[in-house]
C-alpha cells in the first residue's frame, strides 16, 4: 500500500531513530503485555515500520492516539494497517483499520482531508466545461476543439459505428469474426459454468475458485443487521463512525449525511442551489404539463409526444397498442399531425428492441419482455435443488405469469416476504402440503401462500377455519403440562371438531363454530390450571369446588358443562350439576306497520350506506340472518326474461322492482 499522493504528513516527534523505535516497542507492550520486546521489534520489522519515515509517522500517531490498535480512527498512517493486520493474523486482539467512507477493508487507501479513503470513496476529479455541449462534466477524451464529456463521447462519430444487429450507431462492445461491430445492447454475453452451483449462466464475477453466476454472487454477499430497517440481509454498506450499516433495500447512494433544510431530519442529502441540503423525500421535483394527460406533474420521461408523468409512463410503456402507421403493437410514445398516437419509430424515436424469447413485445430488461422475464424469475424462484421446477408447481407459474400487469408481479417477487417464503419451500426439495404450511409460524405470509396454492390447485381446498385448529392447539399445549394435553386433545379432536364438520356440511359458514371451539379450549385450560392451583384433579373434583369456580368468574364459565359431561361419560369424573346460561333474547316482534315503515326507510333514506340498507331489507323481507347475507354475491341474482330472482340455497325468490 503506497503512501504517494497523501495530502497530509505526520509531524514527527523529537528524538533519534533509536528513541523512536524504543517508544514504539513500549507502546506495543502497553497495549499487549504478552508481547515481549523481541516480538514487538520483529512485528515492526515485518510491518515495514522500522525505517525512518514509517517509524516516525507511527510514533506520532501512537502519541496522538494511544489506543490506535483498538480504535484506529480515520486518519491512520499506512504502517498502522500493516502492523494491525500482522498482529491480527498472529492471534492478537486488534481492530483492523478500514476505509472511513464505506467501512470496507481495502488494501490501497489514500488520505483526503484527514481521512483514509478507498478508491471508491475517494473524490473524483473535478468536472470541467465540455467543448461540445457546453455543460460541466468529467472529461472522457480530447478532441481538436478541446475536452469532451462522457455524454458527448458516447455519440462521438470517431468511436461509434453502426451495429450489425440493430443498425443503431453506438460504441462497439465486441466484433464478430468478420470484423462487424456489435453494440453492448445486442451483444449476447458468453455463458460459462459456475464454479459453485455448476450451472451454465452469465458470469457475474471471477473468484479464486473460478467464475460464479449472478445467483451465487448474491448468495455470497456479506449479511448483517441493517441499521435502518433492522432486518438481517446482505449489506450494501458497512457501518462507519458516522453511518450505520445498510442493506440493499434501504441503500441510497449518499452525498452527505446532514440536516435536511426542509424537514429538519438527519438524512442523506443532496446539495441544492446555494448552501441548502435536501433529502430524497424533500428534493424538489419540477412539474411540467404531461403530453398525454395534460396534468402538471413531475416528469418521468421525455418522449416524442412531450414530457410524460409517471402514471402515463406506466400506462403507455407497458400497455402497447397497435400503431395506425406501421400496424405493429408497440407503446404509442408519439403522435401524428392529427394528434393520433403512433409508436416511437414512426415518430422518429428509437424503441427498445423486441423480446428475444417471444418477439411479440418490447424488451423490458435483460433482453426479455416483462412477461418472459417474470416466467424466468419464477422458474429460478421455484426451482428445486436439482434446478428443475417440480411438476406440481407448474400451474402456479402459469397462473402468476398470466397476470395482466407483469411489472407489478415482478415488483411483488422482489419486495415481498411471501415470495421469499415460496422460494424457501421450493428450495427445500420436499413436497408442499398443508402439513408443511401448518408447521410454519402462523401469520400473513403463511395464510397468503396457502390461499395462493389452493387457488392454483397446487394444494387441495379445505375448511380452513376448522383445519387450522389442530396446529393452533398443538402450539397452545406445547407449554402446558402433558396431563392437560391428554384431556384436551381427544375432546377437541373427536368431540368438538367432528361435530363442527358435520354442521359445516349443511351450511357454508364455519367461522362461528371455529371461534367457539377456540374459546371453549381456552376455557378448559383455564379450568385445568385452577384445579392444579388447588391440588385437585377431575377425579377428586366435587360439586362444591365446581360452584366456587363458577361463582368466582363470568357467566361464560357455565359453558364448561359439555366438557364435564364428556369426562363423566368416560369415567374421568363424577356427575356434576352445571346448568348452561340461557341468554335472554328480546321477545318483542315488529308490527306490520313498523316493518313496512322500516322497509320504506331502506328504500328512500340516504342516511345509511346502500349495502347496509340492502342487507336490512333482506332481513325484513325474508328473515335472513347477517351470517347468510354476507355470503351473497352478484351471481345469486339471476335474470329470467324481464323478471329478476334472488337465489337462496335451492329456491329462487322473485325480486319486485319498485314502481
């Protein structure tokens, strides 16, 4: 690691070279007493810190920062890094100096404004005025008129040539055997065997073991806890003295971490005109009239029809129509003299190349349209360890690929935890079943994935409210004594669930019985815990004990009668007298006049929402309970000639139209 180009020099302390060396040996001994003077001298020699300049720089830095081996700081000399690395490899507890900008362990770092920075964080060369476009930018090449920026260099006639594939004038990326140029957009990058997964794919990086594919490259990235969102994920930025570690989802290329002039928060900001700094959310976005909808909004792209806002960009870019000029189905990004939408090539604007897979749509990314790219990423996500998609998951791929908005589905794949759960299930190599999902922690991801697999016929349908009770009960009894499980498991499985399934065959809704089963199971556990606190069992339970428990709690405790009856039939306890609570109901009925008055209110009043008035009218007319009304759909309304009918189970009720 060279020290050439450093903008800072360390002021040497007085003393001869021998005195400086003795001070360095003493400083190493103070930090690590187990390091004798002979070992310290050898370490300084191996770290190339024994000669005049590095020894004096290291001596000065140790004087300014005695704990430099544990807390190196940002402006350390290069000899300190060599010494710290040598001591760490020898087993000593030291902290290796890293880049003050990104926290990376880089071999070559230079000083800039008192901070040691790597090549990535080191400030770029100053921008200059371009001799062609007149804008400020980094100089890419020299021409007779002066230096030109990278924007002008990419269209410079001296370096661009017509691509043999697309005909566009671009900088050649490769040349064929006959010397014909191929641009980077049309170049098919070579594929090689990955040294880790042994699949044939594009090369993302070259390692000491050989080339690795993009998927293995993503898997080998350093993982850690993000200081912004708290998730454990691959880190895009390591923690430094001023910035926390950051994952790729939260990472935004910073300019300076300072106070935003608009919201007053400490965030990564960009400099505006003057001395003001603005964060990403407060950054002013100039508004221009959209060339498609006419509304004044921030511009997402500029097309032949003019500036386009973000909603119109998505609508036009991914909703191609047939161009009236050439007859091709493409995004209509231009307009003719009559204001009719035409495609980009007909308007003089180059359009993206067609998809290499289907050739029916424009390429979205990596040479494929959004739908073909979605299918490829779904195959990568759902591939088993053998790199083949299981046959039972093919309907899932077909269903997700047929979505009308593949771009939104691509975003769902990249950003949601549900897609990650699907990937983990497929990568396990085990068949996906309801039992597999039952073993997962209950939550939104598990419920969403199960519903998706059932809708695509990957999993058979089931009565979800009832079938989820068994795994819920297992988790509930995991922290209870085994004697509680021996009583509650057979009662719930063979008494409550069997009766609920018989009832579900006669009606559509099973949510009510499922909630009742859960409530009764919790009540029984509460009763069994009370018995344990009194040193009682079901066999020693007496009527007086039971009445004490009933009187000390709410009325819902009387619902224990079914469990005690079941236990008595099996000889687990003696007969007990417990009467279920009869909840009083309103016995007053509406008169005909009151009923017709409420029906007229449902028809004419606007005080209540329409859906509430419709449900109330069905109850007043046909006596339907709310549990049945909530399951009615538009398909239950049938038309026969001029008459309308409402289907209720197997009968049809005629709907009378007012007036």
